[in-house]
C-alpha cells in the first residue's frame, strides 16, 4: 500500500500501543474514538505497518455498515490473510474482492466450498462457526502473535442474532491467547460497554480500554505543510489552529476544509469554514 503523504503518523502513540498489545499481561485492547477521528487510519496506516515490520501477521475487518453479515466479514478477512502479499495488498484485495460468493479453503472434510455470503443473515450456521474456529487456528502466529484489528466492533451487539458469533469468537480467542492478540475499536462507549464492561457482557473484562488521543498542533502543522507543497500557497498557522479548534479538533472535517481551500484558491478560511458540513 503506497504511503499517503497526507497521513499524519501517530508515532508517539503507535509504538506504546503495539508494545502493550505484544508484551502486556492482557491479550486485547479496546480503542475508543468518536467517528471521523482517525481510528481506522490509525489501525491501517500506523499499527498494521509497524506490526508487520516486527514480524506479526495482521488481519483487519470492519463491521461498520457491512453489506454482508459480520460472520461473512470475518471469514473473508481471514481467508484473504492466508494469501501471499503485504498487509496493504491484502486489505486492497479484501475490499475489491468482497463478492457475494466466498470460496472457503479446507472447509469441512478438507475440501473447498463456496458459500453465498448474502444468505448469512440472522443466526450463523454452526458449520461456519466451526470453520471460523479452524481459520483462527490457521492464522494464529507461532513465533509472533497474529494481530486482529476489529473495527467498530460494537456493531456486533446490535442484533441478538450475532450472539453465537460473539460467543464463538470469544472462545476462539481465549483458546489461543498466546498466539492471537486483538484490537477492538468502537465509536460508541455504550456499545463497547455492552460488549466488554457489563457483568453479563460476552467479552466481560477481556480487554484493556484505551482512548485514541486527540490530535493537536503537530497535526495542523503537517497538514499546512502538505497544503503548501501541493498548492504552493501558505496558510497562516494561527488561523488554521483556530479553525481546527472550531472544528472540535476533528481531523476529517479539517481535511474537508483543506480540500475546499484547494479547490477554490480565491476562497479565504472563514467562508471555507462555513462550507464544512
């Protein structure tokens, strides 16, 4: 995956998170951050490349507005991870290759099978839950733990039909606690609590909670410099810091502001701010 020059790496946060994930006493982390604050970008562009450099297999799956069932998303992500290539290659193939029919490797009696993913709504079939456990075993790291990045995981508790999947995932991860480490992200504290904090939650006390830090002046400076390189125009730092603050330090909306300024070189910051939704 080609480096994104606009991406602001959270170096001061990434290495400690990876160390906690790899060397800490727990086997999982929950990462909370409001929507559009950069959780997915942190997973894909910060954690994953560093983890891969250090010898970990990395698997990413997102449950946010998935067009298919959560089980289909998980199966597809793990099947894709068994192919050759870098994490970036696999993520790209996973996005482009998410089709209604998935070919499952070594399914059942050791033969390939095709499954209609659009038919996986409601309670997941028991044989596919068994295959999920088999895939968890196959992707588990030996010398280095495999790292699962499960994005917007609170979506799993929105439907009671996902309960067997959540239970199977918990059991599968528990059985391989030394070989599988997981980052669960969520944009809803209530949703994360329903999975991890409530006494009857399926993942009760399973993961250590951490928050995605708010970006600050260093992020704004990086974006101002990238804007200068692309447009050959210099934005006044005080005004941009003020704009970032007025946008509640939200990196997504700050990028929308910069896009607006890029597309209209005659526009000043104040009217551009008014165009940010």
